C-alpha cells in the first residue's frame, strides 16, 4: 500500500543497493529495522487509517527480519518499507511510508531503492491504492485484481454460528501440520512458521473446518485498533466460508465492528460480506512484477493482510 504519494519511479528489478541519499536536513541512512523499530512504524500505519491488528508486528517481523527497512535523518525515523521474501520465487512489499512532514522530497524513493534489491529476482507482490496504480505500472508492476475492505457490525445469521457447528472447531496444536499444508495451497509460498505464529498469537481466535478428517478451510479473527479484523479466511467453498465467518464473529458484542479484505475476483466472498451487513470501505489493487507461483485463489474469501499478502 502507498497512500502517501512518495511512490517509486524506477523498476523494482533494477539492482540499486544505494543505502543513502541526499535529503533536506542531512543524509538519509537506510538500514534493516528491528522489531522495536517496526512497532514505531506500525504507529504510523495506524495514523494513516490502516487499522493494524494487535500483535501483527510480532508475527510479521520474524518472517524475514532482514526484509524490513527504515530510513533515518540524523537518527530520526522518517521512512519505511518492507520487502518480505517468502521463498526463492516470491516476495511481498508493504508498509511503504514516509513521515507526513517530509513527503515528496525523495525520501520514499531512496528508501525503496535501498530495500527492493532484497527481493533479488523474485516476483514481488503488493497492494496499492488505485491512485498509485499507474505509478507502480511504470515501475514494472502489473495489476491483477482489486481487493475491497468490507467493514461494519456483522448481522447474525439464522443459525447459531457457534464453533462446533458445520465441522468448525478451535485450532489446536494437532491441526498445525494440516493447516500449514492447506495454507500452502492457498498462498504463493510455504509460510508455515508465519502461520503458526499467526494462529497462536495472544488475543486471536483461530478456527478450522474439518470434514471427513480433512481441513476444508480455516480463519482467524484478531483485535485491531478499531474493532476486529478477519484474515485469512480460506475455504473450499461458500458453505464452509459462511460457517467459519459466523463462528468467528459469534462472540462479538452487538456494537463491535469487524473488517475483512475481500478479492473482487471472489464474488461469493463479496456476497457473504454483504449478507452479513458489511459494506466496502476502500479498495486496493493487487499487483505483481512477474509470474506468481501457483495457488488456489478461489479458496480466498479473506486476505491474510494487506501488509504481507
């Protein structure tokens, strides 16, 4: 995502390892960011209205500790971007941010140039705001589809929506191997370590749908700055997705809001969100620099996160 206007101007495949650039007030130094650094950047994301989930940073950063970059002027954090490598073929770019007081001065571009070589020759994915789509296209990205953030107070279905109905059960340690395999079919890379952290982080509810002893889908709901967020929501079909959504939201208070990022290619997911009273709030465009490793896109009823894909 990049709602800030400091978009890249060169191809992300260009090997430009420059780690500093002339900038007002001194020299910009771009380095790998620590987890503590990234908690600071998450506050910027919250200020931009991205509504990050509680504990997201502690799940994100260990995925590729060398893939989070921060730019500083005289020791002060002013810019950031993450380029997380998931496999030898696939990486994802997010958190492209510049401090509001210092935008449109080239700091974002300098940070981009220092960070993007971390992806090597991998295909890079990102979620961009529509206003920046043309800029990313000039940078070598191709649009694939739009994603809509649906949000609101979910209406209750006629059935109970409780865990245990329709084969929906709480995720336990016994499910982790099967869930990691299921997730790999739904995502362009194996991310077992990330999935394990995501499922077991404090404050989260993770549910799986098990039918005939096999995983038919899973979903996670987590507290965020505002309300709760669901992601991912992966399912073999609409019936499973509905059962998981209803069980994940069954414990919410009557005034508590929930958000879910839905690919526009998945009409059944849009229909589910609308049927539960959620409405689209904003859109992003999923873009890639090259061929995407094969995965079961039709199973995606809710994206894990716009920051890491």
